[in-house]
C-alpha cells in the first residue's frame, strides 16, 4: 500500500513538472511573438528619427545659406539705393547749377572802374593814364567771361559837335591801347563817346572842366563764369 502511494506521488510530480515546462515554453514563445515586432518597429523608428535628424540638419544649412544670400542681396540693394541717392543728389546739384548758370548768363558785375583824364582838345593818352590801364588789364582773369565798357566825355569848351567827335576819339584811344599792349579782344570792348553829357563836375571852373575831359572804363565779369 505504501508503495502504491509513493508511485502515485511520483507520477503526479512528473506530470506537474512536465506541465510547468510546457507552460514556460509557451510563455516564452508568446513573449517572443510580441517582442519581435516591437523591436523591429523600434528599429524603424530609430532609423526614421536618424533620417529626420539629417533632414533637419540639411534644411537648417539650406535656410542659413538662403539667409546669408538674402543678407548679401539686401546689402547690395542698400548700396545700390545709396548710389542712386548720391547720383540723384548730383543730378539735382547739376540741374541747380545749370539753372543758376542760365539765369546769370546775361548778368555782369562791375569788378573795377578806372577813369583817365585828357588834355584840352586832345585824345592822346597821358603816362599816368597808361599806368592806370595797365593795372586794369592785370585784373582780367583767364581772358573769359568779361567785358570792358569804355565811355568818353568832353568838357563844355568849344563846338559841341567837335566835342562829340573828341569824346569818341578818346574812347578809341583807350580801346586801341588795351588791344595793342594787352591783347584784349576787340569784341570784349564796347565804346561810345557822349560828348559833354553827364558831367561829373562844374564846367564853369577849370578844375571841373579838367575832370570832365575823361574816359571811364569799367571791367565787368559775368556772374555765370565767376560761379
């Protein structure tokens, strides 16, 4: 009887062990069945993450490159704008200069006035008169943009018609001297004899008549040229 009990216990234990081993194997198989797809999926996600990281890095470089090119383009645009502004300023300045030049073409300013005196009834230049004309000629700069006005006068002595001719001759003497001695172009000199008109002193006195026997020379400079 005791032997039978022992045999029965042994069989029960063997069955229990066999059943336990089968259960563990089953569990391992089930875990493996579930774990393998998860491991594969994890690998795929890691690969996707790695590619995304690379793409993000590449995109960042491209964005930075685009930003740098945009900055350079903006700098070029700013320089072009500044150059255009400077050019516009220069154009405005030139236009203003041209406008000023045009408005001053016919405007002259008296730079110097010289008066030379003559002896009674004569049109010959005196030494002191020549010296005054030499000084006047020294004021002419670059031979451009100037005119010389020559006006001859006479005192009230003698025939008025002769005085008109005499005043003209005195003006001509001045023009000839400037042309011959200082090479002043004739077209830059205008002359006229006014006779006894426009006296600067009283013809009733000797001193007054001396002062009226004169030629007035004015050196005029063109405003446009001087600017």
